[in-house]
């Protein structure tokens, strides 16, 4: 039998399954400024690559719905979702699982913030915000839209369009803070983690905007993985991903979320989010 030329033999070796190992990709909902997200998640990609032994790539997206679509279409196999976007993604991709959440995500909350011109002050009671202009964050945000709308309707007995002069959607939490601080909207709903981090970093003028109400707690962000990753990347791969996330201990990585640690999660943890989304008509 004629021997293959050396260059062809080397080419065939290069095309073996081991050498053709696929890239493991993940995304995250764009809940903050894009440059901050890229810095955060490219570091996460480097960490996962060392833990998983495969090439890992972070894929940025422009919207919450785009993150869900990328997950549904298998453009990414892992995603850092909010509570609602995670529910939406898992409903579209049978077998997908929530595998880890931030320790704080077990008892997350929203802040209602107000421009100083309203005269509103912080109170344990739901604020008298009817008649003002109001902005949510993204339309698909758990902490910036879903839960705030639920608390609004539960406390005021009306839908947002019947309560406020004007209702908007800023797109993300950072923009919500900026718009209320500037007086573009008088009141808004924001993720408490983003607000606290921005205040700590000196990015909020608290003489112009302040927290006037804190919501009850609810489950929120989580890492969700597709159910077919073992078939695609090898038996036990999902367990390796889970372990890598739960063992993420680097203070710099954790601070970028910001979370003190990651803890186990499962789909049932987010049933309350799905129930609320059904109750206010965001999902069937």
C-alpha cells in the first residue's frame, strides 16, 4: 500500500477529533455598560478555559432577547441570565438547566429611585409615585421590569400605563440611574447591585437621585447551560462546568459581578419568577 506524503499525513492528524475540539461559548444579558461587561466576561472566559481544558469564548449581545435567542440557536452553550431571561431560555431549550447562582441571587431585590425634584424620601412603605414619569430597565429584566411591575400592580392596583404620566424602558440599569439622575424620568426601577456598585464607585450624584423604596426579595441571576453539552463536548462536561463556576474563588472575578460566591441552583429555584411572569402577562 502506497504511503501518504508526509504533509498529507500531518494534515490528517491535524483534523482528528481531538485537534478539532469545538469552542465552548457563553454570553450574558447586557444589564450594564458594554465595555464593563466585556472586561468582566473575558476574564471569566480565561478562567473557564483553564478549568475546562477547551477554548472558551465570551460572545457579547445587544439585548436580553438576543441572549435568549443565542442560547436557543446553540450559538452559545452557557449564559449568565437574569431570572426571567433564564426562564424564557429554558422553556425554549428542553433539558437546559440552571446550575449556579450568586449567593446574593437567592434573595435579590430592586430599588425604586427618584429624582430630588419629586421630594420623595426613603420609606418602608410603598411610595406615592402615581402621576410621575417612570422608567423600567430592559423590557425583559427581572430586577428592572418584571418584579418592579409586579410590586407596582400589587400595591397600586393598576397597570403602569394607568399610574404614570409616561412609561419608558432605558435598556439597562446603568442607563436607568443616569436618566433618573438627569431628570429625564422622575422615578425608576433598578437592580440594587448595580446601584450600590455605582454609588460606591462615585458614579451617582446622590444629591440628585436617591433610593425611595426597597422591594421584598426574590430569586434572580443564574448560570444556565444547555442540556446537550455532554454530547457535544464529552461525558461529564456539564459537571465540569458546574464545578468550575462553584469553585470560582478569585476575589477580582467575584467582585466584577459583584458576588461573594457562587452556589448551586436548579430550575425549581426560579418557579416564583415564572409564576410572576405569567401573572402579569409577560409569558403564557
